[in-house]
C-alpha cells in the first residue's frame, strides 16, 4: 500500500483503512461499519490495526504480545490474545472456520486476508488549520457547478432581424455558464485512462424545465459506455450500495460532490458528469471526466441538438468524443458504436420508464419492475431491450409463457440493438424460448470474452450450470461474478443456491449473511435461507423467513416451499391447504402460470402418495389453465404415475414437437414421462432402458423443477424389475444430494424406496434401519395416506 499525495502532504489528517463494508480510523481508534461506529475495546482494535498495517502478512503471536503487553507486564497472554481476537471477530461478523478477514495460522499467528484500501475519503473534513483561500475557492466553484444555469438569456429587440446573431450570443452565454472562462471543450490537456481504470457516473444536471431528462440521460449514457470494451463503468447497484455504507439513502442523487466521494471509496480513477441546458428549442449537452483523487479535468466533450427529439443523437455524438479523449482507439469506437437512439430507444419517456424498471430490479424488486418495462414498451413498441429485460423478469418470477412471448419479440427486434445488447437478447432467446442450454452457454462465453468486465454473462452462465446440475462449475462462475460485483443481489442469490446444491451449507449461510450485510434483500435470498434452515431442522429460522415474505406479496414462492415442507413430512392435508394459498396468492396478482404450477405440483405429490383420482383431477385442471412446458411436464408425470399413461405420452409427444431444441426437456423430462408411462403398464425393464438416456442430467432439476426425480423413478423401476442392488444405488443418489432435492417429497420417499431395495437384496438389518428413518420423518403424517399404510405394514412384517 502507498500513501496518496494528499496523505503524504498532511500527516495530521486521519489515517483510514477500508476493508469490505468496514473502515478503521487508526488515528481516532474507531471502527465503523457502513459509516456507523462499532464499539470495540482497545486491545481488539490494536490487533486489528497491526493486521491491517501488515495485510496479507503473518503477524506472530509474539509480535502481538509485544504490541499489547510490552515490557514486563504480567498477564495470561494466551487467554488474553485469544479473547481479544474472538471479540474482534464478533465485531466483524467473521468466523475462524470460514474467515473472510482474519485467518488463524495454528502455532504461528494471524493474517489479514481481506482486500484493503487506505485512501482518505473526501467525506472527512479538512482540519481547520489546513484550510486555505484556495480550498475555499475550490468548494465555491464546485457549488457553482452544481447550480442550475439561468434560462432567461438576453434577447435583441428585433428577434427576426438578428436571429442568427441572437443564437450565437445565446450559445456563447451557455458555454460561459457551463465552463467559465476558457475553451468550450478543453480547459487542459486530456489524460487517457487505462483499461483497468473504473469510472463512476454522476447524475446529469438538468437545467431545463423538462423532467423527462431526469435519470434518462444518465441511463442512455450508461448504455453507450457499457458497450465499450475499453471503459470500465462501475455498476449502478454497487454505487447505490456504497451510498448505504456512507450512511446515506441509496436513492440519493449522485451530484458531483457525492459521486466524487463514491468514486474515492471505490478506488475508481474517474467520474463522469453530464449537463443539459436549453435555449428555445435548442439543447446543449456537456460531458466532463474528472480525476476523483485530484479533481483535475481529464476530458470534456459536448454537442448541440435542435428539438427534444434530437437530444439522444447529440448525447451519442458527445459520448463518442469522450470515449476518444479518454483513450479508446478509433477502431474500437467504430466497431462498438451503435447510435443510442438505435441501441436503446427513440423515446425519452420510454427510456425513463426503462431506467426506473432497472432501478427496481437492482433493489431486488422484480415484480415491482414489470409495470415500468411495460410502460417503456408502450412508449416505444420497438424498444428491443425493454422486451428482453421484461422477458427475463417474467422468467425469474415463474411466468414462462410470458417470458417466451416477450423474449421472442426482443429477438425479432435485435437488429436495432448494440453488440452487448445483442448478446443479452440472443442468450436469453436461446435460454428462455428454444431452451438450448448448450447454445446459451456458448453465447455467454463469447459475451464474457468480448466484455471481460461485464458481470451479467458470468452470472447467467452460473445459472445455466445450475440448471444442468453442474453446481461446481456454477460456483466457479458465480465466484468470479462476485469478484466483479460483490453488491449484486443476483450474484449473491445464485451463489447461495450453488453452495446449497452442493450441500455446502456453511458457505451458503455465509453468502446469505454477506448479502444482508451489504444491504441486499430479495425473495430468492430468503427462499435460499429457508431451504438451509429446513435441511438443518431450524424451524425458528424457517418461520422468520416465512414472516419476512408475509407482508411482501405476491408471496407464493415461500408459500409453495412451506407446502413442500409439509408434504415432505407426510402432512398432506396441510400441504394441500398451503398449495391452495400459494395458488390464490398467484392468481390475485395475475400470475396465472404460477397458480397452475401449484396445481401441477400438488397433482404429482398426490400421485406419489398413492391417491390417483385426486392426482388426475388436479393435473387436468392445471392443463386447462395455462399451456407451458413447466406445467405440462409436471402434469404429464402426475398422469403417468396415477395410471393414465396414454394421456401422459400424448403430452410428451406434443412437447417434443414444440420444443425440439430444449436441452432438459429432451434430455431428462421426456424420457422420465415415457418411463413413468411404461411403469404404469407394468413394463419395468422398458422403463429402466428409457431412463438410461437421462443419466447425464441426473443432478439437474429438469423443466418441472423437481431435482433428482429421474434417479428416484429409476429406483422404482429397478424395484419393479426385482433388482434390489441397482435400486439401492438410485435411491442413495437422491439421499446423498439433500441440498439439491431439499423439501421435494420424493426426497422423503427415497428412504422408503431404500428400505424396499435393501429388503429385496436380502439386507434385512439395513432395510429395517431405512424403514425407521422414513417412519421417523413421517411421525406426524396424516395416517390415511396409502403409501404410509403400506410402509407400516411392510415394516411390521420385518419384525
């Protein structure tokens, strides 16, 4: 670490070292978390100070002894240092077993393993003795720069006779107001950025009376800059989270002063400010890049527009100039330069709605973002990215038919999009419309190689691996995504599920805790935390997550999890009531597909529990409600497992014709449906043969979202075929992946399958143990469930 020039020239200023969401003031002896002071005793703080000063180096226990208890001080050192380190870890929320900050090296000492930043933030006031006229002048000039430019410019008495001169004088006045004395676009020579330098975007200063420019121009600017493979723009959500850590509202405007402080806290090189002023029907746009540390201007670029409809085009011109002045090559600009009005929209109102929708998504509020994207599309029916993002929102909320519709419309309009937007649209088309996950992954890989700093392809590639049942690969991708953007709720949520699928519960919990410590909050995080608590038997935490969702409708996601949990324990009547509540909640908020999914999942549970009439009735009701592959596959399985093989196979055939490229449908769901149909006819050997095709996808969730259902059904087929040893392998596979199966009822029924398989293989002791495990899980089950009655009778016959 090196001192900044400011620190070197003024040693009386406080020494600040930041790490994660914490900052330590070594001068004042204070520790702050997100800007809020944390009470920490002197000895733990001294240990922290030593570790921070020597970050990444081993600090021995003897060195700590000499620091804390110098000379001949008598003290129980071993207990003292252990206690101090424990208090320090408590303050940081750290763990000795899974450290984020302080690593213990047995018999040697400790090491600080987090990343640190010792630059001085602008938020700390300069001591009174250091103030100067120059500093006061600088503050005044920054305040003046934030002030609106006066719109009442002097007009000549005869406007018609001197129109040209009036316009020239007017723009000269505007230029003076924006820049002060000096050239219009240059005050000093520009200094190019490097590809590793990041940029913070400030809000535009809108000196017009038209609110349509509020936030809109900044959104358009972000679109243009993110299209550049050279410039590294700090993601919006990361800037908003930094505001929270500063103790400010995340919705606060990023004025020049605020953006500069955010820029310094993130150790970014530059901030980019913009302004727009108006004279009659003419608009002037100015962009300025400033060095965050020194306040020096790096580059300026501007353009003029005649009429509001030409403002985006003028912004486009200014951005091209700025990219060139900041150091991007002409060839790169030419290759990655789609006009803003083509890459985004010709409608300023549509762009404003789009930006508001993205802001909701960044806060984790997917359902609340829908109306904004719909409004953006109404404003501009050719707004390709609005269709694409809305399609993904519907996919994330379980409305897959709507997702297909909007994503297809985006794909049809992709010629209007930039290269990066084309990556987004095409990858989501392959994933959400034709469901070709191999082609989806290839597109994300190409996107990553083209825009290596873009977090989106890393996140989405991780979700593809999750869908394919390759959670280890998902962890690798999502860990990289977290490095790029640790404040993304999408990164943290998906990483939590990746760890969960691998049964790595402590890391999953740590991910949840980190997300919450960063101020992130979204339904997926709480769904994941509920699942962790379920696997650990932590009913109190399960109740807490359910309570969180109770006042955040629509809450059918957690209601559905509660229903599955009840079914897992054999409490079928309770599960039916909870699934009905989830269905009702979904319908109230227009989620027709989510409501039908609740019916289809209930149908499959009824079938597995030995209630075929109820299963067929619910399956047919779900098919009459909505037509989607997710519902049709679950309903087809329920029909096959309840004896209606003909109807199930008809559905499977139609699905195969409609979705010939669907990776999971053709790889796992259709073979599973056909195998279930053969089992219902008594053809166990045929079912075993058909299910061999699903082996590569055994750890995937399939289209109907029931993980490891194919191995479970393969175990049932082996039982029917009389092969107990082979059946035991399949049921054990289900039981070995509890974090993936979670609360799915066939996870509990796998214990019963294992008991039957061992009995068939002659392992009576092992069979008795497995029966006991199942009956213990179902100790509170509804006694009239047919499969429970059969299990009790079978267990009794072993005694």
